[in-house]
C-alpha cells in the first residue's frame, strides 16, 4: 500500500508542469507628504510627521495614485522633515511634513498571468 502511494506521488510530481513566474513592473516615485493638521512644537511636529503610520499611509497613497493595480513594494527613503512656522499668535509652533520620500511601487505585468483578453 505504501509502495503504491509513493509511486503515485512520484508520478504526479514528475508529470506536473512548472507554473510560470509572475512578472512585475516596478516604478520609483518621489513625493512629499502633507503637513500635520495642528501646530505643535518642532520636535513633536517632526515626530508626528515621521510616524510609521503616516509613512505607510502616504506611501500607499502615492502608489495608488499611479492607477489600478499598483502596490507598495518598499519605502526606500523617508526623506527629510521640513517645518513651517504657524501663523498663530504663538510663533513658536510649527507644522512639519516629509519632503522627497522615495517609494518603490509594483504592478503585475499585463499578460503575464492568466488568460489574455480575447484569446481562447
């Protein structure tokens, strides 16, 4: 019984074809994030602008702005924090954002996976 099972599994692995690898298109984007909504001290504003949540959110937004099917592969560089002084009575408050953030986006190459449209 075990011999039949081993022969069957070897036959199945021998006759199965290899799956074609998925091909991707890659694109590097450089963009700026939006400033934080509130005015804070400079250290707190820089910390708020460079939170992992904001980096993830804006990198996803940058890739999705390229069109349907684009996803984040990696964040290469978070850029540098740039602060502007708020126009409030207290001039010691700042708003910060990240400038020159570099993100690599990927998309499945059309026609590399599944059936091609119009082909049968």
